[in-house]
C-alpha cells in the first residue's frame, strides 16, 4: 500500500511498524499466540504485538529500527528489562529502601543519554501518531507531535522539560505480558522544601520496565532539577524499583484478567505455558 510516511512526510510504500519494539513484546514461547483483550471487549488471538501498517515507509522505519536496535542492546546490557536478567535470582544493583512496600532504587550508566532520550521520544511519537485504538489515550497537541517528528528526523533534541521521562523497574519477575500505554496522574510526595506535586503522565510498559512521560512541553526548571531521575539529564539514570508482587502493574493485570475471565465464564488455566497477554486497559 502506497501513502505518505508520517515520519519523513515522503511518499512511498508503507511497511509494518511496531509501536513498541517487537523484541521486547514477542511471545515468551516462540510460535505461541498473543491473547489480546481489554475491559468489556472479547479476546483476540494475535501473532505479533501492536503494529501499524499505515504509519511509516521503509525510510521512516529505518530511523525507528536503528533506535530500537541500539536501545534493546542497552536495556538488556544494563539489566533494565526482564529479558536482560531473567536467569538471575534477583535484579542486579537494586538497593531496597522500603522492604514492606517493595520499593528500591538502582542506578545505570547511560553511554549515550541523548540517544536513549531519542528512543523514548520515538515511542511517544509512534503512540501519538498511530490511529490504532489501543493507543488512543496517547494524545498530544499537533505542535508537540510535530516537534517530536522533527527531533527524530534531525537528531536535535528539544529542552529537557519537553515531555521528560522517568523510569520504574519491576525488581522481581512476574507474569509475562504486554500493556498498551495509558494516561494517568501520579502524585509525588513532599520532600524537604519541595512540595507535593500531581503530575499528569503517559505510562508505558514493556518487559518489566515502566516509563513515565510528564505530559508537558515546558516547566519552571523542575525536570532539570531532578537530575538523574530524568532520562537525559546526566550520563547516569536513577531508576525507582518495585517488586512485581507490590506493583500497580500486577494489580492492574489481575483486574483486567479477572474481568476477562468472568466474561468468558471460566477460571484461569493452571498450565505452566501461558500465552503472553496483550492488554489494552480501557473502559
């Protein structure tokens, strides 16, 4: 199918473009299907994670693929995704700070902070530019979407306050699943002279890693003041960790799964070979 690439804005033949890297969202067992469901919706068997066949041509996909290839290697090397440390008994480098709540903290070297930030922007651009209904909560102003597109095309990053990203990692391995991005508001507690803040975010999840994009195009210097907590501020990034058992991710998965199973009128299988789930958590 021919059309205009949403990234390069040139005409050509559309190619299949994964909205979240395929290597981080594929079935745990090769050849097994993905089971996609959302609240109040029937399940669908699929053989690949979310992709758009009317988003980019080969020229645009090359830009996205190069970022994905670099990022997948980096994330696995730094043990930031489950597939990078699944054979280990626990998350390397995790320092527990609140055992009862499951919270911890770790730090990772980032050899190319700008490239990592560009990869995260590519995820945000794909999710906002696609017409797939599973990504419908990721809506940003046209001017901001164009700014993201130009950043990907030119390699010139906008200010750190432009949709800044922070990371949370699941420090224990749980149910392998995918989850489409959602829109939320998170609360950061008051610390010292810093007041409590309620921050609108886009929440992305894949392979045990969570990304929070602040839904803003500028701020009063807050993102820069957070130092390594914001991706791209420094050559290291500080990641909040939480055990899968204590996480919102598990809680949300269980709610979605129970709703799905109730509609099917049956209970969960006890098989050890569970299909990977694709969840789009929308009412």
